[in-house]
């Protein structure tokens, strides 16, 4: 699956890149903020997006909404260190395809991507 990684932390993007490639996915792009994420989403048309919630500038939740407007069927997995029911509920109501909590493992990402294909 062609994946766009969006996270403001370069180390996190690097780890995600390695894990996703190990799982057989192709990372087609990376973005460090909401604005560049939207640009990359339109230009690269990834099959899936890993999208951090808390980023400088535009939040991941706003980016999720905009990506859904651009491509309603987009597969978007949210990344967050915030494990609260209200955040999870909001993400689900905005159309996220899944959620992965930080710190994450290879297995967490595998499960999230396996669910996309069901």
C-alpha cells in the first residue's frame, strides 16, 4: 500500500518509514505539518495516510476533515499520544479509518493496516 506519513517529529517519521517498509508498504511521502500534509495528499494521492493529531499550525483533526472532503474514501489512520475517550470519539466521528496510540509497536501498525484491507 502507498502511504503518506504525517508527523511533526522527524524521528517518529523515520521509525514509521522503516516499520512500514518492513511490513511491505511503500512510503510515497512524508510531511511535518498539516499544510504540507494536504499538499502531499493532493499531489501524491496515497492509498493510506498515517496522520498525527497534535502538530504545529493545522491540527491533525482539521487535516483529517479536509482530506475526507478531498477524497471521501481515503484510508486515514490517526496517530496520537492522547488516549482519551473523547479524542477517540471525535476522531471516529470525523471519519478516521483507525487509530494508533503512541508509543506504538510494529504489531500495532500491522493490525491497523490489516483492518484497512477488510
